[in-house]
C-alpha cells in the first residue's frame, strides 16, 4: 500500500482518489477550496464518451447508471445564425443531422457535413491510441488546418459551424489542426450526454464513493508544490509550510506550481513542427444573465453576422449562461488550439509524481480528464 496524496478535488482528483483507494492505497485528497468539484461548478457541461466514466464506476462498484441518470442531450445542439435560421441537430444521429441540414439549407447540405464527420472518423482512428494511452503512441501528423477543411464546404454557415470548434476553445481556425474534426465526429457518433441530477450529482457520488473506499478529503488545504527528496517525491508542501508525507503524488492542480523542468512534454496530440506557444492561458469568460428561459441541457451556438467567433449559451434555471468566445471553456489553453492538446505527459521526471487533469495528457474536458485519471491509476497500479 502506498501513501498517495491527490492534489485537487476536481474531476481528475475525484476519479484518481476513487480508483486508487479502490486499489487499496492510503489516499489523502488535498483541496484548496472548501468543497470538491472544481470546474464542474460552471453550469451545464454536456460531455462525450461516457464510456470513460462508465468504466470507472463499473470497476469500483455499482455501475454509473445505477447511481446517476445519464441521459442523452436532445437535441444535441442548436445552431443559431444571424439571419434567424436555427438548426436543431439531433443527438447521435448522422442521418438525422443530414436531414436537419437539408431541411434548413437545401438538399445536399447534409452531405457536405457528412464529409466533415468522415474526416473526423479518420482523425479519430489515428488519434485514439494516443488519447487513451500513455506511452509509445506516435503523435498524429496533422495535415492542414481546420480552415482548410472548412474551405471545402460550399455552405458558408457550415464553415462557421466547423470553425467554431476552434474559436470556442480560444483558438484560431487558421492555425488549429484539421484533426479537430474529431469533435463533431465524437458528438455525432457516440452522442452528447448529461447527468439529470446535474454535475453536482456526479461530484457527490464520486466523493462519497472515494470516501467509502477509504480516501480522506482535506479541504481549505492549498498545496504550494510537491515535496522532493532528490529525484523522488516525498509528499506535498502546503501553502502554510507544512508537509504532508506521501510516496506517490497525483497532481491535478495548476502546473505553474510545479518546479521547472519536471514535466515531460508529450509533444501533444496534434504535433506540428511550428507548435510553440507560450501565450498566457485565455480566461474563461462566463456570463449569467437573468433572461427568462426554458431550462435545457442543449447548448445554443450563436454565430454573429460578422463571421466572428461563436458564443456558446445554455439556458439554466438560474438564467442564461454564456461562455463568451474566444474563451477556453475546456480549461486553460494558450492561444492556439494545438496548445490545448499539447499537454505534459502523466509521468514526470520525479519518481512517484504523476500529473492528471485538464493540464496533463490527454487534455481538457470531462472524458479526457477522467481518462487522465484512469491512465495515472493504471501506472500506479494496485497496492
Ligand atoms: C465554463 C466551463 C465550461 C465547460 N464546459 C464543458 C463541457 O461542456 N463539456 C466538457 O466535457 N467539459 C467542459 N468543461 C471542462 C471541464 O469542466 C474541465 O476540463 C474539468 O472539469 C477539469 O477537471 P480537473 O480536475 O482537471 O480541473 P479542476 O476542475 O480545475 O480541478 C482542480 C482542483 O484543484 C484545486 N486546486 C487548485 N489549486 C490548488 C492547490 N494549490 N492546492 C490544492 N488544490 C488546488 C481546485 O480548487 C480544483 O478543485 C468546461 C469548463 C469550464 C470552466
């Protein structure tokens, strides 16, 4: 049994703490805030690839569906154009999407979008081993930019839709890799899901199950950094100066608190030679207005008349939540989307110190963050 300190009680910390406690380790979670959840507190967050969470639940006790009501978001998304046209895109139905586009813009438009989804399918086959694995996979060669793919679409509104997969991550379609077509592919093939109880329900179940498996949660406990003993981790140094001893540390808090030079660059999911971007993280700009709205988990992607970046809005019981573009709704991202996926690896140069969460491989967003925890748990192994 190892003494494991997990720093941060967001999704990555919760998933890591649960899986490692279930593996029989002595797990302590150190969270700077007063409660778990981290970024999951920001309004509705429909997610793809629910299999990642299902896997964690199945391996650690009752299946996900017995704990929470995981439901498809229907329609998956509503595209709202400046000229007043709205397209409700059905969930997990490429043929339904094709019909909706043909109805809105005329026959043949759906087939144009099919070509984007087919591009995403090819990209996913290339990227999948890299996203789901932790070592050995070669970075994908990224041929072209998202704008190149968009340029092949005759319908200008569809071009705006495709480019929004870059702009909503705070990135420029002219430099974002073409392989971002995996995002519409994943949405339309595996569906977009939400938890009826809200993400607070997911957080509550994860924290309770981790505690049942023996994990200890310590809140209002900001970490200053890992405590090192040469090239080994010795614990976590708290902001107050105390050290919590540990043989293994799973770090899910911001990477800027780590000593320089310990992260191993994964080169990113989308490696391109000229990738290098030290721009500071784009801020998440989220606005809640008290507009009367019918609550729904379906996001509306609104496209301005001037072809500028789209804005993602959700109608919640609290009002309308707007994630203003350009923003980094999927975690801290530097100026280019390649940087979003250019994350340090889960293993560091310090023995016993692992990185998980949106700041580490394979990247941000609910499924990838949960997958980072799964990768780290596999690397650490059973007690
Ligand atoms: C507005 C918004 C909308 C989003 N929408 C979606 C969506 O629709 N679909 C989707 O899949 N994803 C979405 N995401 C992304 C998703 O929420 C995140 O990628 C994921 O929750 C990140 O989890 P994490 O554990 O890596 O990080 P966090 O949630 O940031 O957790 C890190 C935790 O560490 C704690 N911490 C920080 N510093 C310290 C320290 N020094 N010591 C101890 N603890 C510390 C923090 O308090 C926090 O609890 C969205 C994110 C935002 C912000």
